[in-house]
């Protein structure tokens, strides 16, 4: 195996390891988000698009080269089968080259697929972590607004009791009514915040379902590729 295919194999193993790490249930999206926000990852984040394009371009070139080799050696194998005059060693050499071309085709194809899947998974994990953080902030805001609303209503009731039969407290009652209006506005804001939190939670669930679907498609592709690879051997 030449150096470029050794590098592609190592890259494929790294992709599989990273996909397994992202699939571990005890590592939450928040923890991955903290890892992505570390100083080293933040330094690489500025060049992540260039790195992705470089890896993608290299894998596409190697993928095309493996297809070309498969086409060349498949044609030679058919010619030898038609003539029947080729030496066994020459035919074995062609079959060996054809096997290597098919192996390289599967390695680069799976690497390309995993590269796209991992990029999608990483973006989804980061997005889910941000949505969870926003959801928690909105829930805290809703709880705070509810507590303020309850406090204002209690103060309003106390002021009403104290203001019975006292004309000098009319101005205070007006202030209490203003506070009541503010409490209603805060309650509406809390309801809106709760609705936003529910929407973000649904979006987070949809992202999780999309993440699971990508894993299932990845497993199906691996299951579909493994029998073909064994047949080629």
C-alpha cells in the first residue's frame, strides 16, 4: 500500500473514532460545546473551512483515481478472459491490481461520506448546545417573571386593604394599578418566553432525530459496503 493510501486509511480510522466519540451518550452536547470553545479548537476554527475543502479535494482526487484504476484493470481482466492466452502470473498480477483499486475505492468512498457526515454532526452538536443554553436562559427568565408577577399581585392586594376608607392613599392605588399592568406585561413576556423555549426544544428534538438518522444511514452504508468488500477479496 502506497503512502497516500496509508494516509487515507489512517484518516478513515480517525473519522470512525471521532464518529464513535460523538455517538457516546454520556458526553453531552454542552461538554462538546465547551471542548469546541477551547483555545486550541478556537484557533483552528478560523481555518476549518479551508481544512475541510483541502481534505475534501484530496479525497475526491483519490476517489477519481481509484475509479480510473478499477476501469483500467477491469478492462485488462476481461481481455485476458476473452483471449485465454495470458500467463497465470500476469492474470494474477492484474487481479491483484484490480483488488487494490477496489479496496482504494471503498476506502476513499467511505472517507468522503464520513467527512460530510462528521461536518454535519459537529455543526448539529454545536447548534443543539447553543439552543439548550438559550432554553435554560429563557426558562430562568420565565421563572423570574412569574415570581415578580406574584410579588406584585401580593403587594397590590395588601395596598388595596390598606387603602380602604383612606382618601390619602388614592395616589398609591394608582401606582399599584400601574404595577399590575407591568405585571401583566411581564406575564405576557413570560408566556412568550415559554413558547420560544418550547419551539427551541422541538427544534432540538428534530436535530437529535436528524443526528440519529445520519448515524443509521452511516451504519447502513457500512453494512452495504462490507459484504461487497469481502466478495472482492
